[in-house]
């Protein structure tokens, strides 16, 4: 797990990297206050944070699992929390699971 890791343009709040099994899901988590979870996921996409799971140009990606964006929003006035999950990239096929 990395906190506020730089990827793409800017920083995401948390990245959860598959540790032992690189075919497991990688997760990008963005927290928002007084915004929507949809806005958090839009920011993950707009800032291209999923690039952190890809290899350098010309390299094959080490991570072959899905890349999942999670947006969590908290409304201070209403004291409500909302969450949305979206798959940004499906699992690659043809790779052995470890």
C-alpha cells in the first residue's frame, strides 16, 4: 500500500498493490469531502492514476489483475458517506496465477 503516491498527473490518496500474486486486483482509492464519489472516480481517470500499475514504456506490465477505482465521499453537513467502485481495466488473460 502506498499513501498519496504520484501517478499520472498529481496524487491519489491510496494505492493498494498486489504483493505476492500480481494477478490480484490493484486498487486506487480517492477520498473526497463535500463532493460525490463519482467526482473522486472522475479525478482518478482524468489524472490517469492507473498508470502506476503499468510498466515503463516498452515494458510489459507486472500487474495482470483488474485495476479498480474506489471513490469515497463524506458530506459534512448531512454526516453521510457514499462509496462507488468502478473497474478501470479488466484482468489480463493468458497469465499464470501465482
